[in-house]
């Protein structure tokens, strides 16, 4: 075995960033990845001249200029603005909730009229403390918007009734009293021209980094831990410890992707289906992420179905309720006590719902801690 300084388990954004920064400092790094490709969930693949987001829509957005400058080293970003649309039983509403939404919902035309209507509907919860997600949402935006644009989508996403979900899941709901359809509040957003995979390819291009795909860490776990001075692990922290303190909860996703012989299927990159009857939460039409790219008379669409997670399924995001967060803290303590040479990182290793900019930030904080001791 060649002499490596680090084994990085997982080639997603966290693992790739750590490997890149370690190699910049002259360290030799081995990266192993269980999938047959690099880049984790941000992996994009070109089909019909279209960059297809294989694991759901990824829009890079941040208000951190340093992180924006950092990621722009590896790709040129377009000026894509996330402006999803909601389809409720065939009626289309703009998201986030803005003046276009309120006009369509109630016929109101001014910000004052919209606020009056919202406040009137919120009276249903006046003087009451919300006991569940449904009551919390109604206390924030009233019953009409809740019923049409929150309830069905949220219940599909979590696999539970809104009356059984805790109120804290929805701390706030964005209400914009303007006709602006930009979903994010962040100053900086866009999508890399030519897709996300190139970012990770460039990060891992160093002569000091070796990459192997199709490799399961757990098949040779003890050997890896014995032979590498340091391991950066970006998988599930509870699986690393063989679930010895119990299972953390995750939500999974299933994707159905098809090629259609039309130039433009739905007119928007992302349409959310907010009724309970439609089994998927959203439909993504990938060519709309890059203006005018892709073959004419061809398009690729993906339907996204939330799913319960069971061992062996792909975990997409942690269920950060109090019980799970407490269990994660116990695993983090166990890691500190028993695995001093293992760094746990990313959404699964740190059991945290991260956006891409937050993953980059967490990886760079980890690098700083590791190399500037």
C-alpha cells in the first residue's frame, strides 16, 4: 500500500474540498466512493446537451462572498434565479408566497390588502400556542395558503400528517409583499455552466490524490482504520458505529427520469405539486437550469418521490427533531472518545441539513482546524 496521509470516504462536496485543500498542503490523499461516479448528490450528467441533476435540483446560493469566490474557482456560474411554481390541482401559484400568489389566491392587488387578508385568516389561531405543524402554519399565513400550498407537500415530504408533525419544523414562512418571484434571500446564486461534476473533478485532479469509485468502506473498515493515519468519513455516523446507540432517522428520495420528444415540457425548472393526491412532490425540467442549452425537441424531466428510509436505502437528509439530535450528540461524543483519528463531515457525518454553501463552509472550517493546530 502506498503511503497516504488521509483516506477520504465519499467524493461529495465535503470530501472533495477536504482532499483538495489537503493536497494543496502537500498531503497524499486516497478518496474512495461507493457509487460508480464522483461528486455525490451534486453529480450532473450530460444527456441531449442538457446537464441532468441526477439526485434532485441543486441551485447554489449564498450570502457569503468568500464561499462564492471559492466555488467560482472551479466553474463559471450563470445567473439562474430560483423561481419555483406550485401546481395545486391544476392551478399555478408562484413561490415563495408573494404578491403574485396573493393576487391569484384572493384577487388582492396591494400589499396592504394582502396583509389584511393574511391577518384575517391568522385570527383562527389568535391567543393559541401552536401544538403541531398545521397550527403553526395557520398562525403564520392562514388557512387558504396552508391548505393549498403547504399541507399536501409537507405531508408527502415527511411521510406524516401535518397534525402529527412538531410545530418547530416551520419556524417561519416567507411572505413577500412584492411581485418578485426570487425564492432565495441570498445575494448570490446561480448554476455552474456545464454542470456540477466538473467542480469535483477539478478538486480531485491533483497528482497527490488517488480516487477509486465503486468501493464500499465497510467491506474493509478495520483494514482502512488500521492502515491510514487519518480518515475523513462523510457517510452516516450511526452506520460507522454499527448503530450501536440506535438508528438516526433519515428521509430518502426516489427519482423517475424520462426523455421526452418536446423542446419545452413545463416552462419552468421546478414545479412543486402541493396537493395530497399527486404522489410526487415536484417535477424538474433540467434544461431550464441553463438558458437555451440542450437539443431542440428533446427535454429531460425528473419526478421526485419522498420515501421512508430503511437500512440499505440512500439517505438524503436527516430528520433533525429533538430526539434525533440528542442521539447524534451521543454518537459525536462516542466519536470523540473512541475514534480520535476519524473526522466526521458533511450532511451524514455531522447529521445536519446543509445547503451546498454550508457544506463548503463546514469543510473549510474542518481544514482550518486540521492544518492550523
